[in-house]
């Protein structure tokens, strides 16, 4: 049985998503994002949003394949100074 993966939303992305995390099916990230609310998906794809797969920061978001038990965190840019 496929356990699926989890998307974790931090900061303003959590506010936009209305939740801290979301269980999603496994597969290519593009396919997973296509199943989300359009406004949320666009915000998650912003160039300034960093991604961390299973606790490791990724250099780029292309070609991400989510497997069973994976956790993909979306880290928005930090504001302030």
C-alpha cells in the first residue's frame, strides 16, 4: 500500500494553504502541485521559495519525484532585517 508523501508549509505559505502539512500521493512534484489550489501552487513555485526534501535543502526544484514517506518542506523567503 502506498503511504504517500507529505508537503510541509512554513510561514506565510502555511497561512495560504490553511494548514501546516498535507498528505499527497507519490509521483512527480509537477503532478502533485497540479492537484492543489492554483493560488497555492503558484506561490509554492515562486523562485524565492526554498525546498527541503527529507530535511535536505535542494538546489533546484526540477525533477523532484516524491516517494512513499517523503517529506517536502516549502520555506518562504524570510522578511525583516
